[in-house]
C-alpha cells in the first residue's frame, strides 16, 4: 500500500463505512482496493458478466486475448506499481516495435531517424517543423494554457500548414472525426508526451510491454486480491438507479436487487451518470452533458499470415473504413496464437456516425475489403476468425476550456453520491496507466472528504 494512502478508518452508522462503487472496470476495481485499504466496507457493482471494462478479454479462433488493444510503457509508473502489488512484474514481456504509415497508397516505415529523414511525404523543412513540434510538446509541463487553444490552431502554428494537412489532420480525424474542431491542444500534448516517453524510456527505440496472458491474467490476479481484501464484487446485473436518501444511498439494479450504502461512487461515463441519478441538479446535468465522447468500433482479425510487421500502421489516406492497423503479434509472440497473427482494426466514431447501425457482417465485409487494399496479397482464406467490439462512450474529449467548464467534479450535490470517471483525466490520454493514477488520486481526495465530514459530524 502506498505511503500516501496510510489508513484513517472511516465509519458509518453501522461501523465501517459501507461504500458502493458502480462500475467494475480497472478504475472501479482500483478505487475499491484503495478504499478498502482505508477501511471502507466496499462493494463493486458491474453490469457485465465479468469485471474489467475496456480491458476485458475475448476468445477469438480458440485463443484468448484482450478485446481492445493495450500496451504497457516503461514510463507507466502507476500501472507498474499495481502490477507489482498483483505479483505480475515477473510476467511482463518487452519488445521493440516499428511504426508504419499508409500514405499516398503506399506502406512506409517511420520507425527511426533515418526513415524519418527519407520520408517522402514531407520536405526537409516540414520534417524539421514536425520534429520541433514533437520535442516542444514532450518538454512542456504546464498543460492548462493549451486548453484555451484548439488543436488545429496549435499544430498549424508549430508544424506549418502543409504538415498539418498531410500528417496531423488525417491522424486527428482518425481519432476524433469532426470533433477535432472543438478539441483543445492539450489532447495532442498528452498524446505526444505519452508516446515520446515510450521512446525516451526505451533508449530512443519504441519499446512496449504486455503481461504474459494479456489482461485476462491481470484481471484474474486483481479479482483474487480484491477477494483477499474482502471487497465484494457483484457482476451481471446493471444498475438502474442511484437515490440519495439523506443518511444513506440506495442502489437498485435492473433485476430488482437493492443495496444500501453510506456512500456511492459512480465510475461510469457521464451520460450514464445522468440517467442513473434523477436527483442531480439541472446545472450538474448540463455540465455532464457538455462532455463530448468518442466511441469505437474495433474489429479483431486472426490471420494465417503476418502483415507488414508494424505494431501500428497509421493511415492518412481517405476511403478506408478503419483508422489504423494494430498488428498485436508484432509485439506478442505469434506462438501464443498457434502461429497466427492477431490484428486490431479500430474505427473511432462520433455519436452520430452511421457505422453504429452497421451489423457485424457489414463491418466484416468493409473492414476486410479495406485491409485487402493495404495488403493486396491477403486472401479471404487467410482470415481464421473475425470479431467486432463496440463501446459508445469510450473517450471523453478535452474540449476548449475543458477542466473549468466541463470536467465533472468528485462531489455532487447529493451528499452521499460521488463521481470518479475517465472524463476527469484532464492532463493525459485514456489508457490503463492514467486510469490507475486517477483511481489512486481519487481515493486520496475522497478519503479527505470523508474524513472532514466524519470530523464535522463528531463535533
């Protein structure tokens, strides 16, 4: 347990503070562990049949791996600390990876300085400005001023119009769609800072890691640790409502089960918070509704043959149905998948994108056609298995003036209901390390609030 989280015991009317956490992803699980270490009687309520959220695993072609793509960086200090607690440090595997670009109908490697200098899409001046932009962003420590300027304005200023149009704009659209227009420069700062750290910590080479067995292994160990600490985990019955009753809070599930807690913490996305808590004030609801979410449709394909060997292939050409190619087995040993290649094909979506209405069969047809455009040697019988995963409210965008005008606070107007969700990551990108960091910080802040209230009640 962290020295910063040395326990002060919190009590409710019946003894230990009964605390319910709605949402059993990595955020909810980490928060539950930390608050249990502080003495709370903690229960996690998860809608899905199993805990894990975005790091849940899937079975594809008879092999089990993550439903979405995840990697660990050497600089991911909060995640490393958690893996150490879970006894998984020795099971971390590391590898250097390569980066590709699909641009002007061709695959290009952009994995080292020499390849960058010979990259044909930009002039030497463009390349110098692009490199300067990345170095500048990686060295910036104060992110708040970047919230006041759009990502487009900032990138055009530092990289120039040509580099913005040729490189940055396609990449922004691939992640944000038309929402890039309202996204602040803090978004690209956080993205560059994280990926630059992968190279800096990896001695200028891009080095990524993963736990042997993927996040299924992490979740297995995490659930064992929660059980050993006495944390209750309830899965498979979505929450229907959260009502503050003055001296306690009542949680009711869609299946009709009811729990009463001294305090409830919601870790679900902002639209879900609005639907679960009818007692929120109109101002709170308006603020929560200001948070703009990107969703994702992510296909997983198990192939008989490797592709180009790039961990990530960024796509700048128009007309492809997905926004990148993630060849996971460029990092993870293909032997884990029977010698096959595991590929992720993500498509980040605005809330009104028509792809939300597409069937899995439609996604398969269009995505495999797009993959064949990049890799014309790929044949239909090379596809062993294909699956589609969807998450509607995945990524909260740091829009202009986000931390002041949209980021949801920890405390709500309901004295027994609190909010901790990924929309509160204001100076980072959505990844497991930032999620664990948020949980650790929120546990400290929540502990301080509970202690203050307990002291006031006792006075």
